[in-house]
């Protein structure tokens, strides 16, 4: 494991960040990981884990100090996502979604909005990024949810599906189309809807293959009246905000996938060093060593690219969409492959729930699908090399 220890220590975190990351690792190991199997079986929302995370004040790390936070680097955020996801992938995505949903408010919100809403986030409010619709997935511009201006209010109608944290969120960043703008893409707008808004309904929560303890909800908006003061920027600015949001959330999905992959890899290494077949440790067989070499190399290279993208973001880069797509696509594929191989290396035991290998394999699959399917990302990457 020395290669991964060296890779982990190569990231330049401040002393404050390393102290927080150590605290997160301890929390993940001692509290979150032991609860993961039970939450996976029951499908219950892991409120105990959310409370433990909030006790560390973890939301504060991406909220500026002026609004009650203690902002740290994007790299530190990604490391925390990875560590929590390694312990419990459901909890990892629940917490990461707070960043996905509220970063646009931090970047594009006006001073009044940030003073009013961000302290709630820093204190531990749950947030949700509300984009996908039944007929608009990877092509989010096909959304039909409508925003109709009505004096000092906006009337929201429509429905959304596959919304992480949707049933429990205190703040929802909702994308829809401004009814007074005819052009389909130019009409996309975004607002913050608060929990308890009349007309906001949770129609159902999905029973999923993996990430079973995270809430994935279908929402309906029935004449929801939202203060116009909750509109981010101007009507029609939503597409720009959406793309900026995805560029930062995709590396987060990659960190989530790599946390799952790292957990599966470590479990597999431990198992094949203990289990014997024909009088030899499984790890001593050459064919097994070849599998291990491919798993380790793919994982190490992908994690190195994660820190490359993190350095770009922390360095103030504005154009990193292709790098973000490369990272999300490769991390998701690596996570699926490593978790599948980890099940194989566990033999029959990998197929039963006494070992977490089968859970990690189920959890990994969604990373190839959400935040743009990997097929979409291949298209985005390939298209970037077209000469204009």
C-alpha cells in the first residue's frame, strides 16, 4: 500500500486541512463505516451519520467566512468526499450534494441571498441540486419545469426525478424555464426553494440497487410560490450557472467513485493476503498478481488526475470542463471495474453480504450514469478536439 500512502501525502494540504481530514477519517472509520451495512439493508436515511458530520461542522469548509463558514481548499473537500464515501457511499453522496447544490449560490448569488441562506448551510442544512426530469436526463436543456413571474414572486410548476436529498433537503436549487423567454435554452433559470414551500410535494423515493440509504426522490411543483428574491442572477442565466455547477460537481462524483474503489481495493488486498488455496496465499498466484497490478495502476493514475483537477480549481482555472469530464468518466469506469474484480477476488464470499464487496459493486454502478452518462462524457471529450 506504500504507493497509495505516498500519493496521499503528495497533496499539499495546510495544517488546518490535515487536522480536519484526520478527524473525518476517524469519524468515517469509527462511526460511519460500522453503520453502513445496516443502512444499506434497511434503506433508511442515515440521520446518525448526518448528525455526526454536522458535529464536525463539515459544511463550513465550503462556505466563505463572511457567511459563517471556514472555507478550505477544493482539494480538501474532495479528500473528505473520498474518505466518507469509502466508509459509506450513501453518506458520501448525501454530504457531497450540499456542495453541488450550494456552490452556485456561493458563486452567483447576490449579497442579500448569501447573507440570508449561507449561514444555514454552514450550520448543517441539507441541500439538493434539482435538475433532472423524467424526459430530461443527460440533456438537461430539455427540462420542462416552468418559472412564471408574478409580481414579487415566481410560480413554479413541473416535476423532477432522481433528486438526491430531495425528500429531506432544507434548500433546493431548482432549474426551470422562464415563461416569458421563448428560446428554450436561453430561458433556463435557477432559484432557491426552501423546505416547506406550499405546493412542493415528494411523490416517491426510489428503491435502488445501490446507495440505498441516500434519498433519491421524485418531486412535484404545484403552483409553488417562491420569492423573486430567491432567483439567482437574472432570468435566462441558468444555463451558464448549470454548466459551472456541473464542472465542479463532476470531480466530486469522481472522488465519490474513487472512495468506493479504494475501499474495494483495500478489502481485496487484505482478503487475498489471508485466504489460502492449495496451501498458498491467493496473492502468491501470478494470475492474481496481474489482476492486482492492473487494479492498483488504474486507481493510482486516476487519483493522480483527481489531484491535478483539484489544483486547477484551487489555482483559479475557469476552463477545466474537459479535464473534469475525463476525470468523472475514468474514475467511474475504474470504480466499476475494481469493485467487480474485488468481488471476483473474494470468490463466493464476494457474493454474500457478510463482506462489503458486493455492496461496493452495487454502489459503484451509478457513478457511470449520473452527472452525465459516461457515453456523454466520451462525446464531450472527443468533440473538444474538433478543429474550428
